[in-house]
């Protein structure tokens, strides 16, 4: 099953160069993914009944042509593979001229909300998503695990505030990119959006927590590692280019 929706790039979605930010690109894709789960019966509105939820593990995104303010976007998503524990969901974004402006892949796990544990995805649940096999947007079958660079250039403290949290009172997945931008060098943070990026989520961040945001550079990639305050736990690793 392919699920799609149209979005308009407005003033709140752009950076100072009138470009759609990576954060709001993720928001559009996340919204369409949520629509698919609502159709399948395992969305946000079904959680009280099912007591099950999908948790995002990672993103890989490639922007081929940066959308600008005023553009109309059609965002399409589908699940192409669900095995016992993992689900793989891809995305394609087209502009008003029917040009593909971005593609993305994501990896998810299914959890029991009450127990807070990973559970197997049954064939019955998988069937409700009506998989579209052999339709992945990247050649590789799995998303690469990111590793924290050994050396760093800069680090800052950042406190998680109420405007950044989701329905579970955790840092919303899309805002990891905004936090990463706080530690990037000024010439990167205020230039064009980086068109290739990956996010690997390791452990949720809760309201009120203070995290260490650490910037590194390795093999022409910009890395941002987000850790807890004493740097003993990795919450996420982000790679941008």
C-alpha cells in the first residue's frame, strides 16, 4: 500500500535562505507514516486499545533538489519489508512539477507500551500494512549503524524544554536535527541545508534532561553525537554532508 499526502512549504518550515529545513522535511514524512499506521489500525489513536507502538530507530535521507517556500510537495510512503522485529519504511517526495526532490528510508521496531519491551510483528499485523516489496529507494537493504568519532571539535550542554517533546514526554524525533544544528560551526549552520543525512536513535531523551551535544568531523562528514550529561550514554548519532 502506498500512502501519500500533499504539503505546502510555508514560512514556519524554512530557514533564512527560504529553503525547507531538514527538520520540517522529516515532519512531513513522519506525518504520512502516521497516516499509514492509522489506516492499518496501529496509529497514535489506536494506542489505548492496542497498547502497542512503533519506535523509530534510524533515518537515511537524500535531498536531490531543495524545496523552497511556496512549493507544493507530494509525500508518499510505503513499507517494503517487515520481519520478526524490524519494519522498513521508505519515502519519496515530489514537487509541483512532478520532480523527485527527496527520498528517504527508515527503520522501526514494535513495542509493548506497558512492558516497554520489543515484541515480534505478527503476520497478521504485517499484512495490514500491505507491503510493497522490491521498492526500496536505496540499494542497500539495511541502514548503516553509525559510530561515534574518536575526536571532537566542540561540545555544548542543551536542556530539553517542553516545546521539543512528543506525546510520550520524550524529545521528538525530528528535533534531534535542531539540537545538532546548535553545535555545528556557524558557516555550516547558517548556510544551505545539508542534503545527505542520517540519524541513529539509541535511547530516548526525557523532558528536563540536560544532554551533551558533541560535534566532530570525519572523512568529510559532519557528526553530532548526543549523550547524557556525564557522557556515559549515547542517545543519538547524526551524520550530515
